């Protein structure tokens, strides 16, 4: 507590202490005259130490202090997020790849069954009609 007592308090911190003082007056812990004195001291307070002195003898939570930036917690959060995100992305890629490869297999089977079957019947159709009609090699069927 003493470490951050020299830091400046915000308006939200002063309002939180004022609310705590109002609750103490409602509960009968302090009188109306004392409430006015403490509220004026609260509104004039500049640091956390001054705010703590106003409510030091009252039970309840201490004024909320701003958190300081701790790089280890943010690094840990990033590491946990990556530990979760990477396996999820790998699983999603595996599912999509399996789905696409299954469709490619069925497409290849369909091409083989239907496409290969048509190509194996050479000699039939309008391109090779002169061979069926008995025309000789090099002669055109239509002339």
C-alpha cells in the first residue's frame, strides 16, 4: 500500500471513497458533521495515501488502485491464446482438406467411369463416319 500511496488519485477513486463514506454514514458509523468533513477531505485529496487516511478507520474494501502494466501476464495471455488458436486452426485445415480430397476422389472416379468409357469407343460418331461407310483411307466421306 505504501508503495503506491504517492501516486495521484483520479476522480473515479475520489468518488468511490465518497460513496464508501456515504454508506458508512447510512450504517451509523460516522455522523453527519464527520461525513461533511471527510467528504471535503476526500474531494481535496490528491494521492492514494490521502484517500486511505480518510477511510482508514472504516471497515470495508480499500480504494481501488489502478493496475500497473505487468508484461509477464500479457505474455502469458498471448502464449495461452496461441496454444489454443494454433491447434484449432490446424484441425480446421485438416477437416477442410479431408472434405476436399474426398470430393476429388469421387470426381476422379466419376471421370474414370464416365469419361474413360466414352473415349474407349473410338471409331463411332460423326468424326469417323467415313470409316463405317466403307470409304478408303485418305478419301473424304462427304465428297
